[in-house]
């Protein structure tokens, strides 16, 4: 006896089930793809941040103060300058001292390192913020910032003629952003860190020891 074929209702039910399963699998595939893309973009931002921090740390290890020592506070204060999105300081290599610049291009979201006429671009067009504060711990126990630290709410302490710098460091506020594909939110990574110039602080310590 021959088995009867499937009815139209059975065919419709099977088609509906197959369609639901297909759409569910497709949604899972898209979700996995978006998550993978977000993780990949986060890793790219982190790698770029790591390169920038490594460069800055290496350069600031060789940062030195130069100029007249008659005004000890000004001697230390003039070492690091950050103005109009340009960070500049002097470093000592095997032969002589020279200036290094880090120029932040806010429009192109890029940081350019200039050293002896050689320029290197950093950040891969992902930098949305680059702000530098040079801070000095003085012999009166107060910390003075140049420019003013936006994270400090108290007034900047006054500088007196006899004020001397005991120790210096650089506070850097760095943010990298990348727009995610699809409907995922923008990836934003904040890096707030401090660098302690080894040679500069040795200079300040040796002056105090005299």
C-alpha cells in the first residue's frame, strides 16, 4: 500500500520552521560578526595607544633641563612645554641635547613625533584627545602644574621667589576612539598616566645635594 504524500499544511509548516531556523542562524552569525569586529577594533586602539605610550616613556627617560640655574624653579619649569597642541622638551643623546616635539592634529586625529627632522605619525587617525600637564613637586610641599591641570578643582598655588622644584613628572590624558560598524556604539579608550623623567629628576636631586 503506497504512503500518501505530504499535505499542503504539512509542507507549509515545514517551510515555516525552516525559515525561522534560517533567520535565527543568520541573526546569530551577524551578532558574532559584530562582536568580533568590535573586539578587533578595540585591539587596534589598544595597540596604537601602546605604541604612543612606549614612545613617550622612552623619550622622557632622556628628558633634561637646560638653561640658567639662577632661578631654580624656572630652570625646572621651562623643561617641558605644552601649548597649542604641541608638546616640546629636550632630550640628551650620546652626543648632545636636542628638542623633540609631539604635535597633535585634532582634525586628522593624529599625533606626529618630530625628532631631528624625522617625522613619525602615531595613532592611526584614532586620537580624539591629547593633553599634557607638566607637574612639579616643590620644597613647600605644593604641586604646581603647567598648564593648569583640568582634573584639579583647587586653585593653583602661588609661586614665591624662593620656591624650588624637588621632583617633576608629566601627566598625559590620551583618548582613542573608533566608530564601530553597524549599530554598535563607538569604541572609546581613555589612558591617563604619568611619566617620571629619570634624567631630569637626577638633575634636580644633584642640585639639591650641592
